[in-house]
């Protein structure tokens, strides 16, 4: 996978003089290799904010109820994780394990 480059984003013209940028975050989260690489990189770098951002982004595009069932983490905890709240290592490991099993399937 190529490294992210902000200059590679092409603007989308909306109105005269106004532009938006296309957001392919859903496509990123479908790429299991990219997701696993991003999470592991954040862990190895000790970048808590990046890890939180990746997890909350992923949780915003998946079925939280299904993840709660698979990970055995309460849905309320998963919703808090999606909102960017702090979470303990046990819940992090349960969720990332369930994510990796889901991605492998």
C-alpha cells in the first residue's frame, strides 16, 4: 500500500470558488491490510491519538452491535470507543481481536 500523501487528494468543485475533497475513508476501512498496518504502526509508534482515531473511524462505518457480540464488549463501551473516549487495554484487545478475525473471514 502506498503511503498517504495529502497532495494526492483531488478537489471536487461544488460551487464557483468552493471545493471539497473526496473522502475515501470507507474504502480505507474495507482494506483489511491497510487497517491492520495502520493500527500496528500506531501501536509501535506509541501514538495513542492515531490509534484512537483509526479505531473510532472504523467503528463509525461498521455494525457496532455485531462487533459487540463478536468481541464480548458491551455495546455502550463500543459506542464510547467510537466517540473517541478512552478505553482500557482489555477492551482494546477484545475489539482488535474481533476486528482481525472479521477481516480474516
